[in-house]
């Protein structure tokens, strides 16, 4: 991937308050592409919500669902923009509209993209200099090499750093059990989405067979899916990515289900600019089950290499170092960012 391709959504109100959101595109994973997202926002959803009260998030979410099935990233772009506008109008940060601060700062992790074992170990050592105490190790393509990746990273970082494995749906039930038992020698904190998203019964079999906690990411696609995962005892942790749920409101619903079952959550990240990362921070800082001892990727600086962004201020690795492996939020209204229009214009593509 040469660049992020995330459209920015602008919502204007009669009170001359404007909110901005971001559509998170991961081609091949999300159901949205830049072209389809723009088409959906402009021609299938936008005209249906013009004239509605921006405060009516629940009703607007229902209207969006009635007009378009799925396409959660496109809907998230609108929902983020609504929260941003509401917060600006009330002169309140969005976390105050979501329940207030449960904590004052959020621990973040760093994702180690799949590479040779030595290069992944080198990257972990480099990022430890910035205060990271949890790393997500990508695995799933080669049995022996996957074990070697985890072993190399564990040897490099020592016993006190937490290592979480992300399989991205790559295993079968039997392979997952075999591989996780091999991984357990290196004390993984959790294993994320070892099976395809639809295989809830298989996830339950894996969870019963291994000692390591199992997390659901792609399988945690809705409040209903979260409930089924928990009822089937298929997960120990839920990874919530707000763009996969249509935004912050539905993510809060999933978090409530997790709270009712005593299941901790991780706030995951996708390919996102600072707009969405700010939204993830507001969600994490205001949600109890997001503060149960696990670090988060979504609220932190991008683990992917970014040479630019679209906001004037971006929380950086240096900020993580300063805050000791955590990130903090200001009390700026809305989602708490200001667009850098020079960057927006520089990186924009014509859709004509």
C-alpha cells in the first residue's frame, strides 16, 4: 500500500457549526472502497439525513441502516462528523458526551508487521525506546516461521513486555490449537482471531483447548455478534474497532455487552488518520472495559508508516515516550482536532 485512501466527511449545521469525520478504508477487508464510500455518503445516506437534528444519533444510525446495509466505514465517517459537530456546539469534548473520563490516559501498543524474525525483533527494540510495553505480533502464514517470529521478539524484549498475537483468521481449529500451544512457551498475552470470523463454534473449541486468552476482532462485527461470541464462550476478550461498527454509538453498545459479561475490550486500529485516532481515544478513555489491563492500537500513533497526516496536531511516538507508554486527551471541544487544509488539498484526489 502506497498511501491511505480515506475520504473525509463534512457535516454542516444551521448553527454554522461544522463537524468532520473519516471513512476508514482497508481494501479487501472493509466493504467500502473510496469510490463506493463517497457514492454512499453523497447519494444514498446524505440526502436522507439532511434536515435531521444532529443530536439524534440513534435515529440517524437507524436511517443509515435502513438505506444501506453494511458499509460501516462510510456510516462511521458521518457519525464521527456528527459527534464532532455536537461537541463543538456544546463546547465539550466528545468523551464527556460518552460518559466522561473513566481514566485520564490510555495505554497503547505497537503492531509489528509481518517480517523476518530478526527484523520484527529489531523493530520491537526500537519502539521500546518510545515507552511501548505491549506489542502485537502478526502471524499466520508459516507454522515454523510464526513460532520463530514470536521467539525472536520475546528474546529481544525480555520477559516483562507483553506480546499479543494476531492471526487474522488464518488457522483452522486443529491448527489453531497446535500453534497456540507452541506459542505458549513464549507467554503470549492473548491470541486474536485465530479462525475465520464466522466460526463461532470453532473459536469456542479453541478457547476450551488452550490456556491463552482468545480475542475476537473480525468476528466481533456487531452487538449481536459480540453477544453470540460471549454466549458460546468463544472469547475472553473483544477487540472493538469503531469503524467496523458504524462509529462510537454502536461501539458503546458492544462495550455494554462486554461489561455485562465481565469481558475486557481492546480498542483496535485500522488504516486511519488522526481524525479516527482521536475518535478511538474518546471511546477508550470513556469506557470502563477498555481499561482492564490491555493496551490499545487504535488510540496510539499509527503503527503503519505515515509521512503525512490531515490534522495540524498529531500525537506522535515522542508523545508516547513523554507519557510513559500512554496517550492523553485535551479538553478541546468535539473530537479535538483541527484539519490542516493545506495537507487535505495536497493529498486529495479528484473523483470526477
